C-alpha cells in the first residue's frame, strides 16, 4: 500500500487526461505523460548536439572520456519524431 501518497495517483487525477487523449478532439500520438497530484507534464526523449569525432576519424576511449561533457550537455537538443530522425 502506498498510504496517503497513493492518493496523489487517484483516478480522479488520471482519468481526465486519459479521457482527453482518447477523445476525437485529441490529435496527440506517440507521446508520454507524467501525472501526479494534479501536475501534468510531458516526458520526452531528446538528442543532444553531442560531439563528432571528425570525418574518417575513429575515436579512442580517451576521446570519449575527454568529450563526455559535450556528449552529455543538454543546453541544445532536438526531439526526433522517429528513429530515422535520431
């Protein structure tokens, strides 16, 4: 049992979002939503700008280590619509 914290996930919070998403009014597909205690948000997978080793260059383990900050940086990103865009 979740106790009192389980009330934040009560059907009264979740059902309106589900009802909208399955309604004819909604054009939303392929998205993930987070719902808790009346807060609604979108969860998404994004691709950062990252780092590129360069044309014809095979990166080393050390290159990856040295560029990890650029690889992980989230200041610039895109949200691909599908695997081909990623």
